[in-house]
C-alpha cells in the first residue's frame, strides 16, 4: 500500500523549492537591474504608440461582454476533452449528455449573436 503522506511531502517540498527559486531570481534581478531613471523610461507606453487622451477614459461594455463570452465558451470547450477520451466507455448515455451540453452551448451562442454581443465595433 502506498504511503500517501509521502506524496504530500513531495508536493510541499516542490512548492518550497519553487518559492526559494523564485525568491532568489527576483532578488538577483533586483541586484543586477539598472536603476537610472530617464524621461524616456518615465513616459507612458501604449504598445509603441503615442498615448492619446486621458488614461481614465471609459471603455464600452461590449469589450467586456465579448471577453467574458470568450472565457465562458473556452472553459466549456475544455469539458469536451475528457468526454472524448472516455467516449467508448460512456456509450449512448455519454453521447446524449454531450449532445444536450452542446445544444445548450449553441443556444447560448445564438442568444449572444442575436443580442449583437459578438460584434466588434
């Protein structure tokens, strides 16, 4: 019988080693990094473009809705992979459940499309 407590010790030891490694690298970067502040470094950087307008401007909400829809559908697609791996063992029951799941996704996508949430203005 395997000793599961030893497995927890290995995971804990891995996290401790990772924390020490990250701390050492960040400390080394702080020691080596140049600290000379120039006007060019203090400027606002906007993907290589000159910033236009105020930084606190409001963004239209459809950008947020579009991003949320992407995350929702992306996470739900992840559920297709375990189903595909176990497809033969699940049989007809698994197939019917996945058809229902995909139908719900299609209805949600159709709703978002009708509400024009997928338009990128």
